[in-house]
């Protein structure tokens, strides 16, 4: 693999945003994810390679460490910040179609529920894993989810709920989605949600953490 | 003297506290996040220091309780009734409340500013700051509820009564829909808190709870082992 991309991957893993950053102390003075992304593009590395061989391996290591309990959520967010600052440089390539996302995921917090921190963290992890996320925000009704699935031709939808009552709204939303749209994978999550509840409302999958969802989606694309 | 006779009418108390009443330390936040002083990453520590400097200006600590006149309260099978409103609290909570002679409601809130502060950072891509503020706000409101619970217990001790643990709609198998009943029995915007049609409290960093009161009751541990919600904050807090 290109040496710049290896270094870029390391910067994302370690959460090194740019050259001016003091973090991590052992990389002080060195280029960060932002400069290395720019350098790679200037040297003719394809934007797709920057994403696939620079960004994704770094975030994969971070996600695996988090899943295995070796790091905590703040470190995932530090890495995600390094990635998102460099991602700004790739935006034009996404817009031109030069880079392909792995797929598109519609996400939202279900009707009645105004919590968005958990959903936002899942969104960051999925984006860091190369997925395009269409974020419908909070307090989202079934009709809005269905419209978004249809207008984006999406195959995956993620629903978040943080309260036991809004879990019941999740039930109704899943029912309506399944009635209106064929061939869509409905994934549910949130603090009070359990695997048993997900099964009971006919959701396709439940994950207690963002990395579980990302691993599942990545596996789906390769099978 | 029969201590419950002194509760001839409901008692409502509301408190306002300054930040020092529930101050949270740097080390406490570090521990909340899973680290210790040696392992906390520098950007996390910097964010905590920033947060602690600003926090006193971002919170509005309000709490209170209402102890109901025992004549208005009935415990009935798996639920309890106050003023003809039935609370279907479920078997886990009912088993703790069943020997109560009356019921108290407790409300605590840290206000709206802190959640707006968190949202501001989240919306501007400063997710670490937004997340840490949210985490600290959740801890602060629980600490405030702990403090208010102690104030209630002190008041009850004076009339030789005891209190159970506190139990909140939405946890331990109790549907959060009962918030509608709970808030209907409190003064309007008690402690600055109201609920929406979906029973969500505003401000969101608020706690509502029910506490059993009586002469012969004891405070039992939460029965997380028989509840199926694996990632409940009460399980985490009581671990």
C-alpha cells in the first residue's frame, strides 16, 4: 500500500487531525489526516484509494478496538473527527461520482423521540466506514421514512429510540415500512431496545453498538 | 403517635440549587467515561476542563417532591392508584412499593441550556464536546435526584417514616406513558418540567420518579437481574 495512505490510516486511528494539532503527543509536528489526504490527491492517488486504503482501514481498527472494549467512545469520536476533517477534501469526488459509497443508509430517531446523540454517533461510524447516511433527524414519522427509502432507492434503514414509549412507535413504523416497501433491511437500536423486542416487531436486525451495525453492513456488501 | 396521621394533606416542596450543590469533579467525569487519570486521552481531558469551566453557567438545578395524603393512595395488585389515576408500574416496582402506606413523586431537572449547549456542538461537528456535555448532564440530573431523595428521606425521618428506592416511568418494566398521570398530579411546570404528547420530559435532562413511603418499608437494591433491558443506565449506575 502507498506509504502516504498507510500514514493517513495511522493518523485516523490515532485521531491526528492536522499538523497544528498537539495530539497525539508522539506525532507532534507531523502531518495529520488533512495534510496527508491533500498530499495523496496531489500526487495522483485516486480519491477512491484514499477512502478505501487510507480512511477505512484506520476507522476499522478503531471500531474493532471499541467493540473489543480496548478503547472507549471518546477515542472513537476523536478518530472520527480526524477522518471528517480530511473527508472535506473528498467531498467533490463524492459529488462527481468518482468515489462510490458502499451503499446508502436512511437513519432517524422515531416519532415522539427527540434524542439524537446515539443516532449521530452511529452515523459518524457508518460514514467512517464508507457508507452514505441520509439523516432524517429526530421525531420522524413512518411516512417520512418511507418517502426517504423510495426517493433514495435505499436498501437499509436504521431506526433509533431511547424511550420505552417511543419503542412502541418504532413498532408501528416498522409495520408500515414493511407494508409499503419490499426488500429493505430494517435495523433498530437505542438504549431500551433489545434483540427480543426487535424480533417481536419484525425488525430485521438489532445491534447494541455502532460497530456491530457497520460490520453487518460490510458483510452484507461482500456476500 | 401514628406518623401517617401527620400526613393529613399532601406535601409539595420545590428547591433551587446553585451549581456547588451538585458539583462534579474532573476525576468523576474521567471515571464515567471509563478512564482513569493515567489513561484519559489529552483531547478528552482538555474537553473536560473546558466543560467544567463553563458548566456553572449552563445549568439550572431545580427539584422537588410531592408526598401524597395516604387517604388518596391505594396499592392494588400490580399497580397503585392515586386520586383515581391508575399507575401500572409492573411487578418489579410493585414488589418494592407493596408495603408502602403512601407514595411520593420526585422531579429533578438541570434545565434546557445544557442540552442546547450540547446540541450546538453536535450540530457544528464538535461531536466529542457534544457527547461529553450530554453525558455530564445525565450524571448531574441523577446526582440532583439523589440529593432530593435524601431531602425527602430527612423530612420523612422526622415523622418516623421511611422511603423505598426511586423508580421512574420507562424503566424496570414501567411504561413511560404513565408520565401523563404522574404529571397530572403535580403543579403545572413543577420544577420547570413539562411533558409532551409522547410522554417525553422537557427539558430532556430531567428525572421523574415514584417513591414508596411507610413505617415498615426498606430500601432494596434495583432488581436488574430480572429485567431484560441490558443497556439500561440504572444497570450501569448500580454496577
